[in-house]
C-alpha cells in the first residue's frame, strides 16, 4: 500500500476513510466494516454540523431557501451523498422532500416557447424553449437526482427528474441555461452534474434511455479531452486547471475525471491529457492540493458560506478531500501504481 493511501486510510475523517477503502482500495460497500464506517460518518462532527439547523419537521433552515449557497438543503443533501452517508436513512426524507418538491414544482418546470423577437427574459419562472432548446440550469435537477440515488432514496419523483433531464438534453449531449438565442453549445458547468446523476440513475434502475443519455453527455466532455477547446486545443477556462473540493456546480478537471470515472468512461483515450494534468499536480508527499476554493466560512449571511471547512487552500500542502478523489480517478484509470505519465508531464 502506498504511504499516502495508508495515511488517508487512518484519517480522522470517517468520510476520507470510506472513500479510500471503497473507492481506492475496492472494499465492498456491504461489508460489515464499511457499514459500520458509514454509521460513523452519520455521527461525525462534520455531518452533525451540516444537519445541525433543522426545524421540527426535519427540514434544513431556512426552509424556503433550498438553493442557498452553500448551506441550503440542496447543497447539504448533495454533500451527504458525496461523503458516503449511509443509504436509505429515513431521517433524511424531510430534506429530500424539501429539495425534490423545489425542483419539480410545476411553475419552475413549465415549458414555454420563446418566439422570434420575443424577449427570452420575459418570464422569471419556467423553462424557456428557444430555437428548440430548453434553457435550464439542469445541474439543479441533476444534483437532486444524484443525491436521491446515492442516498438510496429513489421514488417516483426521481423518475420525473430523470425524465426532465432527458427531455431538456441538447443535441450535443449536454444542457445549458443560456437564454441567448444564438447559444448552441452546452455548458460544462450545467452538464457534468446531470451526467453524474443519469449515470447513477441508469446503474440503479437499468433504464436504457438514461444510459443512452449518459453516453451522449459523456461525449460532450470527451470530445474536448475534458478541458480543451476543439478549435485550437487550448484550455477552455483557466479555472478548469485548478483543483478544488467541493466544486458545487462549478467545474474543474478533477471533478470531470471523477464523474467520467463514475460513469464508466475513464478508459477512453481522450482522458489521457486530463490524467496527465492531474498527475502533474501531485505533491512530493504523494498527495494533491486544493489550489482554489469556492466557499468561505466567515460570514453566514453572504453567498458562498459553507457550514464546514474542507481543508483550506495551499498549492504546497495536501488536501485530503482532493487527494482521495485523485486517487480514485487514478485507480479507475489504471494509473494508481505509477503507470502512464508521471509528475513531470508538461501541460
């Protein structure tokens, strides 16, 4: 066992230990030891902080601000899903109801066609259809679906969410909320989480339409090697090259690789450049840093406040959360033991 893996396997964070044992070392999720570990996650200080502000019904407060960044019920549920929280816990049903009811509320999903010459911003609610394409922030429905599936809480509303994502998928395989009529290319930000959700949903349900949609969505990313423009081969966005945890609805190359691995496409040769890039970020101690963050822990009254810290930011110090995800990606790509490009690969 590599020293960095051994170090993380002994982390004080039960979620890190879970990620390493299950996603890096391949231990079965149904083993008694892993089930016990997931119960430790449920009782952990981190999870208790995430779930600490609930009303008498068990809903995350403020109840009416489900999407509040990053402390609203939507983000709490998505975080629990990524942490390895134990499945089928009925204690989470009030939060799931809170989230799903928000994203399938009739006025928020009602479609309306925007005709030529009509302002695309004329209606605040609903889903405008412009030039035949649904303009929707599908990462919202995607995260809700991924959370429900990962937490073992699938019900009829999840099938409705999947149907919406299938209906709103663009011809190039992704999704976009851009209301400019000329927009014709899907957004990486809005497409990665729906890809993740539909991949998990297809695995859980065996639904062939979801699997086909997953393949189309994966192609959006693979055709750009996960971060490169097709027209000139240059990085699409400098932020895509920096490592983060969590990414929330944003995108970076590690999150892209993680989702592609979960969906079963990490063996595609077009992942090679992104894997080389990830390898180039490895630190001398074997870990990976968080090079930037999208959250703050200082002012709960402003956007971007997270209820917990995720290890801080430093280009020279390992971040456990980033490292656990990086090791998972490398394991799935067959590079965990040093195969392929190493740390000195140039961009």
